[in-house]
C-alpha cells in the first residue's frame, strides 16, 4: 500500500516551484501542456454557463460568421511558428455578443473569444487577423497560464493539483477577460502576430495588429485601450515595434485584396 506521504510529493514539488518563481516577472509555468488543454476545455464549459455576462453567439444560428472566423484561424495557424497547433484548440473560436466591449481573450489551451464590439470597431480583416494572431500568441507562448498563476494565485494551483478543479475553473473564467500581461508578454505577442501573419497561406497584412492601435491614436484614445491589448508599451510604441518587426522579416504589409470584411460584419446581429 502506498504511503500517504507519496501522494503529497507532487503537491509539495508544485509548492516549492511556485515559491522559487514568485519573485520573478515571468513565473515558471507549472502546468504541463495537457493541463492547459484540459483547463481550457473546462473553462469553455463554464463560460457557456454564463450567458448573462458572456453571451456566446450560437454557431447554429450564425454558421456563416463562424465559417468566416474558422477560415481566418486556419490561415493564421498555418504558420510554422505556432508551436501547439496540433495540441491546442485554435479551431475553437467564439463570438461574444456585446457591442460595448472592445475585447478579445484566450484560454490556456487555445480557445479564442472575440467580442462583437471589437469586430465592428475594426476596419479591415487584416486588423482582426492581427488581433486573433496576438491572442493565439498569448496561448501558444503560454502567457495566459503564466498570468493566471500570477493573478489567481497558489490556491488555484493547489486545487488543480489536488483535483478540486471546479472553484478554480470558475475563478479563471471570470478573470480571463481582464488578465494583466507583463510588458514582455505583450511585446512578444505583438512580435509573433507579425510572424504568424507572414506565412504563405496568410493573405493578411503581416503588420495587421498595428491597425487597431493606429485607429486608437487617430481617435485620441491612447489613455484607455481595452485590457486585451494593454497600454504597456504605449500604443504609439507598439505600432512602431510591429512595423519594425514586419520590416525585419520583409513580409507583405499590403492590405488583403481578396477580403470582404464588411460582409462579415453584416453576418452579425
């Protein structure tokens, strides 16, 4: 019979690892990839149980809109720089009906959510592709799970380790839309958005993520952009950095000539 102490070894190891990383800006990722996938699926189920705060558009009622988004995701994740496209759920992209929110977010394991408010605010498919690529990068570079470790804390991780997941899943679902990413995470997500959109199957301008910030700057909205694209670094610096990455890669920054973004908007309620 296994001694009860041995059942605590993984938990103790988890605790020690967390303590050793708690002073760092970028904490060590305690979850294995399989936990990212499992937690993402459970969080999605919890989001489906929150129709008042996170109303997901029905795929059955809006099949064309979802087909449009799915095609975008396929083109973006064709990039060889997307590490976990065969393990994470990047085909799981969902539309949240809220025209007041300029927001998008990703779960661990690659479930992506985008608000109708953001879709309608953006002007071109290139810009939306840039936002989606940015969110894919947060999941694929495992920024999301790092931010959860940092913000939700040790108790959630211990709950997961002990198999007492439900309370932890609820906390994650509620926190995802407002996660605070570090400056380095935001810079890396911007950088990888350019790399993802530079792949041969992508018809999008590889600096598409810059379009959102350019619109904010043109409208004077530099003081309070949405949480999903944090103010650090500043919008102006992010435009410069994204465009510099595009220049360094020598990728196509011309607008998509075959895209019909207004048609997509017209599919939405």
